[in-house]
C-alpha cells in the first residue's frame, strides 16, 4: 500500500470551480482527450439495442450491430443534422432512420437510403454514412472517446489490471439506476469520493460499517486512484442493515470477504466493488455549476433470479449516502464561489484529493499547486 501524504499541498483555486473559461478549456483538454465511461454491455443485449451517451452538445448512439459488434455513431443525420434518437435507450430494429426526411442508416452507420437524392450532382451515398465515434469495452464497461485517434482503452485502465477481474463485471446485470442533478462543479464529486475524512460527521451509518481510518491506497498517483476499505463485519456489506443482500460474488476469494474496493477513473467514473454487488457512479458535467451523477447497481444474474432477491438494502444505503454527499458538494460549491475563498491545506487523510489535483493540473497543462511553506 502507498504512503498516505498530501505533500503539503493546498486545494485548487476558486476559479478552478467557477470560471466559464476554465470549464470550456476542460471540455477540450480533458473531456475530448480521455476515455469516458458510458454504460455496460448488459444494456446492449441484442442486435439493435442502443443507449445514448451525452455530454455538452455531443450525443452518441452506442449500438450493437447485426454482427454483434458494438459501435458508436454521432447522433446526427448527415443530411441537415437532425438528431436521430431522442430516447435514452431502446431498440432500433435493423436500421436507424432520421425522423425528419427518412434518411436511413444500417446499424453499422452506412447510409442505406436517402429519398429524393437520386440525380443530385456530386452526391455519393457511400460518403454520407454516420460519423463514427471511438468506443471500447473493458470488463463489460463501455467507454467512448470524443477526440481523434485515442489510445487503447487498456492503457487508460492499466493500473487496475489484476485488481478487478475477479468481480467478473462483464457477467453482471444492472438492477437499478438513479440519476441525480446537483448544483456543484464536477471536480468536487471526485474530491468527495476520494476521502473519508468527512465520514464520522456526515455518514454516521457508513462509518459504523467501515470506520473512516479502515482504509488504504494501492493506487495513489495518476488517472486511477483508490484502494480497499475494510468493514467491521467481514461477512457483511454496505447496506442499510450491514448484511449482504446477495451471496458472495463468484470468483471472489477469502481476502475479498470483508472489504470494498473504491477507485476513481479520471475524469468520469467511480467504481465501488463490494463482496455481493458492484456500484458504478458516472459524473457528467452539465455546466461549470451543475453535474449529473448516474448510479448503477449491478448484481450477479444468479442472485437476481434467486427467490427472495431484494437489492433494496444496498440501493437505499447508497441513495442515503449519495444524498448526504451531494449536499456537501453543493455546499462546498456555494463556498468556493465567494471572493473570500482562498485555497486551504489538505490533511494527510486527503492525500487522494491532492493526487487528483495533480492529475487534473497535468491534464490542463498547469503547474502543480505549491506546497505549504512552514513558518520559520
């Protein structure tokens, strides 16, 4: 495990959370240059199954083709730019048709029909397929990349190699989704998730199940951060009553019984690996002052099919904890907008926040935050 230290670092400047110019720059330097969590293969069960990924003005259709391949297309017709799909997810059948002028595309994005375009000078159907977007799958999780020529997804998630495979994420079934929209900058959610300094005060129930110092970091630098947290009850889980609401996930070993692994993947995902289920948070910036958080709960299909299966204790526990956290994030955002705000010192319990800030500043091409200078 890594040494826990914030290296004497201070928090980010107030304008990092409130500047419209910085938010636009984040869009170019961060959200167009990183793989972004979008969903899970369970949402693409059959050919024609699709879901949308949306960020800012971008909308992407992620669809399973007739050949079983998952592809991503920008959600706009090549005729006059009309959105093709409005529903967040659904079934497309064998084709994608524009609701405006009925231009029709195959699931592979190729233009199949363009009514009344016969004889139009210079028009070539083969040149007007849907604009592709890079898409990749890792451990059943689906990612998109909005930039040009992205590197392989394996490079982005390489720090997690050997740490998460035994949860068999690809096999799991989503049983519940909750959306939250919170009046806070997206970075504040990464800060909140990456420390339990606040847990005794803000989360007394969580702190009984996993005391706030029962944690360590095995990834302490870079785009992937986190590590294990140990539960008071080695046979329990993070639920309202502290008991598991499903059997131990297949593939887990004795060492996994009494811990939860918490990881953040810069800049869009939190991954929480429990003994009996997996929770995935996705952070979607809506503006410099608002963020949508999408939470998905995943269980093994055999547990879901078992008589008496009830995921509500896990769902209710994290909904309670989430709402407590979101109020903290919104309250912090209200504070950092003040002209009186100046960067404060991180405690050693906030070493992961300091590491997040270093990764953020690297991505933005900014110098590292100066350390606190002790008085002589």
